C-alpha cells in the first residue's frame, strides 16, 4: 500500500514508519536541500505515479 503526501516529515516519513510505501510529492523541488530516506520515493508531479505504480505492480507479480 502506498501513501503520497506533500509534507516530507509528516506524510512520507509517517507512511514509512507505518509500514506503507511513502511517496513525497515534492512540487517545489525541496529534496535538493533535504536528506531523503532511501526507502522514500520522491516525485514532483502526480503524473509520475501511474508509471511508478504500474512498474511496481509488475515487479510484485514476478515475485509471486
């Protein structure tokens, strides 16, 4: 399960700590000045999600 949020500390970190796949929606490109946890995916637009989630779903099917 994935959680997408625009606040790194509360949304992305919180999702990760809850066992979800955390996505940080960083529209302002703040990741240039923020140290991002390697397990959190940074996206800059919701348009990026379809390809990412489709690819991830394909990977999960191969693991089964």
